[in-house]
C-alpha cells in the first residue's frame, strides 16, 4: 500500500528516517485524523504479532492471561491519592452514552491498577491463594499534550502488556521485581535490543509505587527510550483497595504488590536500533517474511527459473520457515530495494547459471553473499539465518557499548550525552540531580544500574563530593 | 478463585444455570462495578484464546490482520446517514482529556467502518490493489440500555473479530459474502456449535448495508442467539468515503464492500449448547486442559501411585496434549466435581489395581469409561478425545434438529417457538411479518436459509397466501 518512490533519509538524520521508514516499510500509517492515533499496516501488525508472541511465551511460563474492562468508574479511579495526581491531566473521560449524560464518568484506563485491584480484593482470601500473577494485553489511553510520535508517544497505546502480582510479604514482592527484570531482559535479548535497567529517582517513580525499576534502550540519536517498567507497589494499593489475606495463624494481613509493563515502544526500539539507510533490519524470529526468493529471469528460460524458485519455496515452507517468491514483472534491483526496506533477513537469488552449477545464492540483509549447494538448501538457509541473528546481536551490542561512556567530569558527561549515555557518580540527592540536569540539559535516569557494561562501583558525587554510586544520565524521549 | 460450594442449577433452568456456570467454571466474574462490563478469569481467557486462534487461523488463509484506533472523531462518525441513525443512541462519547474539553468529541467505536474506510480511501488507487481483505480483533462499545448479560449483551465487547473487504464489483462483493459464510460455518463446525444462516429482513439489516446474512445458534431455552453477521455494503460507504479505484481503462470507479464479524457471543453459544447439569463440556481442541489425571491414593502406596501419575503426565505432555495431575489432598469425588465443572474432556484415573493390571481408566466428560492398556496410553487417549469430539458434535446437531420444526400453521409455529425455531412460509412483506411477530410474540429472523436441516421450498405465505419461501421464526436474545 505504500509506494516505492523517493529515497529513505539517511539514518544519521534519525528523526526524519524514523518518520519515513514507518510508512515506507509499511509499519504504520500516520494519516489517521486524530492526533496521536495511528493505523497498523498488515506488515507492521505481523511484526508486532510475532514480537508479542515471544513476550506471551515468556509470561505464560508462570503467569496467566486475563482481561479487565477498559472503562473505570470515577469513584474507583479516584481512590488512590498519589496515583490520581500522577494521571489527572492525562485521563480521557467518557461522559455520555448516546445522548444520555452518564451518572458516573468513566475513565479510559491509562493503566489498570484501579480496575484490577478491587477484583483482586474479592478474589484473595488466604495465604494459599498467593502469589497471584496475572497479565493482560490491552489498549490504554493517555491524553498526551506533548508532541506525539508513532510507537513512542501515543494517545492510544494499542498494546500495553501489563502484569499485576500479589504477594504475602514485601520481600516476596521484591523478588518478583527481580524476576520481572530477568524476564524483560530475556525478551529484549530475543529481539536483539540491548537495554539497561536502573532504579528511577524518587521523583520519577510510578505514582503510588515504593520504587520503580526501568529499562532504557539507546536510540540512534543517543537519546534513551524507556521501554519497560517494573514497580514495587509495597502495600500502598492494598491499603486503598483493602487487599488482605488470612495468614497461617488466621490473622488478616495486607498483601504486597508489583506491576510491570511494556508498551509498543519495544517495537520502536526494535526498528530504530537495527534499521539502516536501506530500511528495516529484522531478527529472523520475528520477521513477517524470513526469506524472499528472487528469480533472475532472462527471456528464454523464464519458465524453468520460475519453476525452480517455486520448488525451493515449497521446500523452505515445509521446513517451517516464512518464505515468498517475488515473481512480479520488475527489475531484480527494484525487488531488492522493496524487500530490503521491509527488513527481510535473507534473499535467495536463482538465475540460469546457479541452476547450471547446482547452487543458490543467499544474500543476507547486511549484503553478505554466500553460495549454497542446492541439495543443502534447507540446512544452509537455517545456518545463514542463525549467523545473521548473531551478527545483529553483535552489531547492536557493539553500538550500545560505544554509546555508553563512563565519565568523571561534567564536561565529559556533556560530551557523552551528545551521542549516548553518560555514567557518572551521583550521591542520590535531588539537589545534585537538579544541578546535573540543568547544567547539561539531560535527565538523571537512575542508579542501581543493571548492565553488563557498567560496574556498580562506589566513589564520590560529581557535584557535592559525598559518597556516591554510578548513575545514568542522558537526553531522553 | 471460585469456590466449589453449593450446586449448579439444573440446565433446564437455563437462565440461572448460565449465570452460575460463568463463575463456577471460572469463565467470568460479573462483579465489576460497572453495568455490562465483566472480568475474564484466566480459565475463561484460556478458552477464549484457543477459540479465537481457530478463527485467526481460518482468516489468515486469505486475510491480513491489522489494527485501527478505538477513537473516531465525531465528524467522520457522522458522515454516513443511515449508519449514524443505527448507532446514535448507543455510542459512548469521550468529551474530556484530563480537565480539558476536547475540540472534537471522540466516539468509542461501536463498529469500525468509519475508522477504517477513510484510510482505505487513501490506500486504494488501482484495480491491481483489489481485493483488500483485512481484519482486526478489537474491543468495541455499545451503551446498551436493555438488560445486559455476560458474553451476550455487553457494553464492552472485548473482542470483536471484524473483517472489512473491498472489491471491484457488486458481484465480487457478493462472492465474498458467500466466502465469509463458508468461513464462519467452518469455524462453528470446529467448535461443534450448529448454526443456521439466513438473510435478515430489510428492516433488520446492518445500518448502511445492501443486505445482511446472519448466523443464529439455538440456545437450550429455545431462544436464538445471533452469533455472526456478514454484510454486503454495496457502494454505500464508498460513496460517503470516496473509495474509488482506477479500472483497466483508466476510469475512476466506486468500489464495493463487505464487512463481517463475530463477537464473544461465540463463547456464549459454545458454553450453552454443550454444557450440562455438571458444568461445562468443551471440545478437546479448545479446552484449556484436555486431560486431568486423578491418582486414586490409598495410604500405603501413595508414592508409587503419584509417581505413576507423574510419569503418565510427562508422556502425555510430550505428545503435545494439555494435561495436569490433581495431587491435592482431597477425596477423588471432589476432584471429579471440580474438573467436570470446568469441562475437562477426559479424566484418567490411576489406582493400585490399575497399576497391577497394567491399565489406566479413561472417563470422558459424558461419563463413559474405557480401560486403556498402559503401554498404549497415548494412542488410546488420542482416540478417546477424537471420539469424544464426534459425540459432542452428534449430540449438538441432534439437539439442533429437535429444536427446528417445519410448520404450516400459526398454532404449530407458536408451539415450535416454545422450544426452538419454527420454519414457516412467508411472502417477505413487512405486513405479514408484523402479524406473525405480534400474534406469536416472536421475531421473523430471516429467509434464504442456509441449513442442512431445512429445504428451500416455495409455497404460499402462512398469512396472506401469496407465493413464499421458508422463513425462520423464533424468540431471540
């Protein structure tokens, strides 16, 4: 549905590149007539489906999927004071049904705590019911007044994958936070996107949480994108919603909770981290199409070559891979351009000489060519896809390493934040964070960093000289 | 989360049975504090997931999945006059974002024509783009003022599976209507629910359609439930949204459209048609749990029996089936009750004597017992599940046949409509339909019936004596 005309801007002009690739690679159409709402093209939706299937697979190990309503009555929504404060400017309100004014206004969930926890209070009876670990994949809404951007800052988050757990003790909930971090790390590893977890400063935590751990990906322009959050809710919501259980001794106890979620920003990070000047680059596991066969047709033996392509397609399909033959009446170059834009990991070219020599030519999305014996096509293609995935991972982590710099001066931090993340020593105080943020025009993302690239070493604060730990500092989306 | 106390009402008291089974079998919790909105328990959600996967599989053959926004701006929504009239009393309106009044009110989609077709108009250029066949699975909203009922009459339809197609000619669209009917028949066949398609009368068609074909299932109380609709939209929406293509001769032509959808009513029909006095009865293909193993434990050889059960569980799991061992410290009878309620198709009992004799005892959800040799466990279990599915299908279609009666008098129709559907001769006029409806307190559902049980035979109208065809008449939900 998109047209193959004009050129994709260079990726070094990231913002333009991002806007253009979304429609050129048929991910989203941004022309829907409401600000902040977008339409998924089938190609984008297919990519999303396979990406979310990975997350579902991981969650299904020890969570159960469920579904709560979108509409939250005003009185429930208004129960948790901190929580409301965090969301009151952002909530969409339904006020009318047909031409009738509703008795009670209904909020479109910005997140589902206040829809879920009153039900949890009905369900939870005894310690034997714990832990409860449920998740749902739902649309959520935020009336964003800032500049909206597809997949990144939305008014309808069409797929918030939110988990909500209940535990007997604060420590059990803390352990669940760690489990969730491990789960999200595994997810991002599967889609080859490097992330860094850190603990958000007090003033940046989720409204109503004891503390928030968040995952950041580093975008090509060096700005960070928050792509997942894990919240320890303590017993804050339990108190509000009277979420209690009977312990072994028959006493009523308040439960402790966590919640964690990932939005479609995971897709934004996936597209941005891997894409290049030619278009998308997709990990084979989630690419809607893994292999495109391009028959190199000369006039005299068109039929023979098309048949050879179709035969190969059938074989590859039987082996469980997603493949298609592009037999359109176009120059091979136009076909290469088309499928590179859409991020197909592997292209197979079959021409008259290849048939003669009993080979096929495999070209991966990085442009590396390998000749594969025709009779070893399936195993050869599998190998190519496997090594392509490794290369993607290596490239992405090398780039992330480059973008993270450990600095010991404000000047060094300023420089580092121009192309990525600065790691500097910070004492944890709001005062010093404010000074860093104002002087460098950055955000202090967090401390207690979880990254294989960053050592958790004590030192003295870059501002006040008091004892300190490493903190992440960057410009962020 | 539900409790195994008290008894399920008999299914002959269908309305009570239905309300109770939803929570007893852990399908839905109806205690959410907004009328017409419900919460899916994990067991219910799992059932829903496997049911929808079947529909997805069928649609994916020649449709692509996509996603459009929930919120439709008032000006787009108001474009199609017939369409608005059909929905104006039922639409939820978002009027505020945070504390700000919105410039343009936003409708929560009651159905997505007005969200999708303006985008189709941007996408469609040439005859080569046709046909377009997309679908989405989304939540839709209706401000129902009638009595709401879980899965049947909802304010949030949490999973409307709606397809929208575009074609070059009226006849192409008509053929697509027939394809959609075939697709839905296949879907309902897979979940063992008999349905009857018919053409809705003019005054009952979808607002804006040329005509509507609808599927009805017959519920245990004899009332019909509309469980799917297929609409030929003609060029009505094309005119409104300027949906045109360039034909082979370079001329601009209006496109023709269809749309069709199934809501969670398919789950309501599934539960109601098959369930019995003991609880749910589920087709193996979609049962969250296909096999429950109940070890019959005596004190002295508890460990041996538990080990035997666990070993069998592992074998069955490796064979790709969904199985669990219930090793809770409860009487076997309590376990039987528990799993029968939740509709598990097959129970395997293993006791000391079975181990001695080298057998396992399989009991299907109808209570039929079969002894299977231990070494043939996997093939034996597969056979049992297969024949259980056949029995389910047979029972359901026998019941449906009983519930359909061909009648030639108003008196006969009145009787038939007490327990199911009356098939009578009707000329097609509104006047005669009104008379039938008023005299019998029923609805004239439709004519041009598609059912293996009903012959499309011409005769004379039961009211006016003019030439006529068979029509479906029933009380309906």
